C-alpha cells in the first residue's frame, strides 16, 4: 500500500491537518446551506440573490476541493462524509420552507462572517507550521470576504 509522506514535522502536520479539516467542514457546510437558501429564497430580489448564492456555492465547493487536496498532499486524510459534517458543523441552520430575500441576506451574511472569523484564526495558526497552507487559506478568506461584502451591502 502506498503512503503519502509529509514534508512537515509530526507536530506541524497535526496542526495543519486539524486546521484544514476545520476549513473543509466549514466550506462544505457553506455549500449546503447556500444551496438550501438558493432553492428557497423568495422576494423582490429573488433573481439576483438566487444567482449570487450559486456563485457562493461554487466558490465554497472549489475551495473545499483545494483544501482537501492540500491535506492529502501533506499526508492528512480529509473527511467530508455527511456524518462528519453533521457532527462538526458550526453554522446556524436556515429555517425550513421559503425564506424572504432579506432574511437570506442577513443569515448568509452572518454565516459568512462566522466562517471568516474561523478562517482568520486558521490563517494565524498556519503561519509558522506551513506558510504554503497559510497562503491557500489567505486566498480563500479573501474570496469569502468579497462574498460577505457583497451580501452585507444588501442589508
């Protein structure tokens, strides 16, 4: 059986593995919450918000893949199983059924804000153990902050 070796020390590999796993869970859950909102949004700004949510979901999925592949490249196993996402989710859930566009904007702004706070903590935590991973997390955080701004401007 092949194994993937890591250029990191065991201690740094542990820190980076945990950091990337947390980012993966946040991003996969963001893609799911974003789709839930996308399917159920109603109101005067339906069309633009419906399309904007798809952009957020696409970004979350792309970033999740980057994070998972970075973990594997460092010899860490990413875990995106539904049970893992359910058990480690830190995102608030949207209400069931149709959701007014204003409530979607508020909820998604808050959700992105909470993810961004954790991503910034991850950026700080990866500075010394692995600057390459830090660069990836910085890029993801920058993109999430752009989406946050675009939603927040609609409040």
